């Protein structure tokens, strides 16, 4: 069982000493977020177990997205999400079989009274999945599975097969090849309603009833040397059936065609743990609309290399092994890779923002564990601000632990509220940006 409550305020633009409607450009968001989940785990026998989960996430926001001292750019958004998830696992010889059902209900209500705009959208999804984890031999493991989804905005069901082959010639070495397909159903994302409004382009967005799902196929090759080295590379193919009407491209915007990750962990004397993570993000296509620039154009971004690092140590408290503390300090994006061509001024394209999300930053954290129940106390300081800063815990953008060597592929998982809780942890920092509003 878990619950988190987050109060968050963000504001970007200029003239922070004035109300938003008295500035040249402002994007301001005040959010109230509640997250919760309840899980029941039951081991029926040595060969059979199951899990039941109910989760929710609610996000209520008061916003201002406007420029040129617009007094009418105030609005509000409500976005509750509810998920019911179940999974049963059975061991039959060399096979580990899994099957499950997931139901998701997502509602979006967006209001901007002065513009007489109110959008209400509700999405439901029923997902069924099966998976077979097959031990082929002493060193080989094959995982195959498929997921069936019935999404409310699509007439026919969607089948997404996935598979992975794992080779582990030694106890400390694992190589994994995986291929996966996926989809994203048509829906209105609330940020699409607001982001261009900062540039004076208020929108009302409704889905075309004839829209089809976006589909993708990805392939990745990973190698892990336990416990000190883990990494992998991936190729992603995601193209539209029809070209974009503005630029004629069939690629999905802001999605790199290749990426790579590497993490290194080492333990040294005095129970000190060192960790470093490396992430390479390939080139992406990003639309850049006129205003700050003379005419619309499709930008091809440069590749990025970001490096994170952490040093940590755990202590046993009160001579009780189940009561421990953990202190850690680290830095994120140590290479200080950051978008160099952000637009400026009231005519900027507010949607022209891409990775990496934050400049170089530092953090210190203190964790306490009582009978295996973690409590996180987080303190974080942004070293400097360049363009935009974001309100998020230190655990948000990239994982600070090596990937799980056991997970070759996941058929049944989706973005549940419990997963969001893990990303948000317990606290959230509140930061203020420089002279440009936060991106979406």
C-alpha cells in the first residue's frame, strides 16, 4: 500500500514580481497531485502465485499560459486516472507462464472560461496479456508474449507481440536481445491545448473519429556484467502511415532513432558504493515554428551524451539490521549537455524544446529504512539556471540504479499510478526558471 500527496508550483517567463497577466510572457502552473495504490500478493503454492493491484493518480491544476499581458489566459485542468491490474504466474517444468488483465480509466477536463472553452475527454482501455519464460538450457532463456488491447478510441483491438532472448554464459555476465511492438491510441493531451497559447495561438483540439493508433517497433541489445557493469544500445523505428502536413516527414517528432545506456557500480571499503550512468541520445526531428525565426522549419537535433554519478553509504542504526540509514550525494548531467538554441522573447515558439531536460545539477539525499519500509527525505539544489528548470525529484529523469538483469521484457506493465509513485518518491522540489517558461 502506498500514498503520496504533492503540491507543486512552477512559473517561467519574465517579471516574476508582477501577476502573470502583467508580463510579456508567462507560463505558470499550480498543481495538486495525489497518488495511491493497494496491492495484494498471494503465493498459492510453489508453482502458482498471483497479484492484484488497484491504483489511482489525480492531477488538478490552475494555469496561466499567455503573452502580451493577456488577461484571459487563465484556466484549469483536471486529470484523474484509475487502474485495476491483475497477474497470475505458474511454473510448469522449464516454463514460467504469466497472464493478466488490466483495466484503465483516464479522464481529461480542461476549462478556459473567458474563451468559452471546455473540453471533456474520457478514455478506457482493456488489456490482456500472456507470456512464456522458457528455459532453453543452462545458458539460454527465451521470453515470448503478446498483449491484446481494446482502446475506446479505436474500433478494432490491437495485438502487440514481443520477444527476448537472453544468454548468460557465466553467473556475472548476461547478454540480451529483445524486439518489441507497441502502440499509442489517439487522445488529447492537455499540454497540447496550452503550449502554443503562450505564443498567442489558443487551440481547441478534438480527435478525428477516423484516427488510427500510432504503432512502433523497437529492437535493443543489452549486456550486463554483474555487479559492476550494465549497458545496452537500442534502435527504434516509429513512422507515420501518412506524412506530417506541415513538414512532410513520416518520422515521429522528438523520438531518437537510436540510443544507448551504460551504468557502472562498484563497492569500495567502508561500505561505500560508487555509481555512474551514461546515456547517449541520437538525433531527433523537432518542429520549429516561425516567430522568433523567420519561417517554419524542421530541425535535426544533435546527439547528446549525459553523465550522472553518485556516491552513497549505508549505516546500521541501533544495532538492528532492519533499521538502516543511507546517505548519498551526486550530480546529474555532469557534461552539461543542454539545448543551445532556445527561442527568446514574446514571439518564441513555446513548443520548441527537446532533451536533455535539465542543466548540470547536484543533490544530497538521506534515506531511512524501518523493517524494509523506505522513507525518503530529499534535499536538492540547482547549481545554475539556463533556459528552464523543472520541478522534479532527483529520481525522475534517469534511473539511479543499474537495470534489472532479470527483466528481459515486460508484456503486462503499463503506466500505472503505482509506477508514478515510485518516480515521484515522497517529496517534490519547487524551482523557478530563468527568462523562458517551462517546456511541456
